[in-house]
């Protein structure tokens, strides 16, 4: 029985997408191959990259357009939309929708620096402020679950 195609990009497909997102405009297979081989431990064959990019086109991850005798490829979705989709799927599949569990594991795995933790706290404070202003409509402001940290 054939394996169903995954909607999300595989690690190899994500590698290609990252390269394309970092470039200015559509790219040929040869353009991508050059970058892949600069980053890879062992070189990849042109046909391997071409086959992968053709599969990505069939999956709707890439858009292919003829340009002269070659094709150029570009991502269908912007980086941020793909990242959101990947994170949403991970949140549901691996963490049963628990954002706190996902964040706890993320912090354990990434061991952020003090500066990164400050940035994360600022993001959380901004998120709480936005949520509070959205839910205020005609009522009292939402109570903060924790006091804001002062810088200094």
C-alpha cells in the first residue's frame, strides 16, 4: 500500500524551502544544488535535488515556471506561514494542544541565554497586553496572571 503524502514538508524539503526563502526570487535546480552542496557533508546529485523539487511541486510546496530551457522554482507559501503550520501541527500532534508543555520542552531543549529569556518575557507581556485589550470590550480589564517584570 502506498504511503500517503504528508502535507507538511519533510526535513529535506524544508532544507530546500529555507534556501528558496533566502534567495531573491525564483531559482533553478542548479542554483539550489550549489547551495545544498555547500551546506551538505556529502554532495548531492543534480537528479536527486530535481526529483525532490518535482515532488515538492506536486505537493503544492513549490511553484514551477518555465524559463528558457530550464524551470525556476519558488515557494508557494511565505516562511512565516509554513512555520506557523508546522508549529500548529506539532502543538496538536505531540503536545495535545498544550502550549505550556510545548514551551517547557522548547526551553529545556534550547537552553536560551539571559537575553533570549528577556525577549521571551517581553513577547509574553505583549501577548498578555493584546489579549487583555481584546477582551475588555465593555468590561473590566483582565487580571494579569503574573506581575510585569521591570527592566533593570
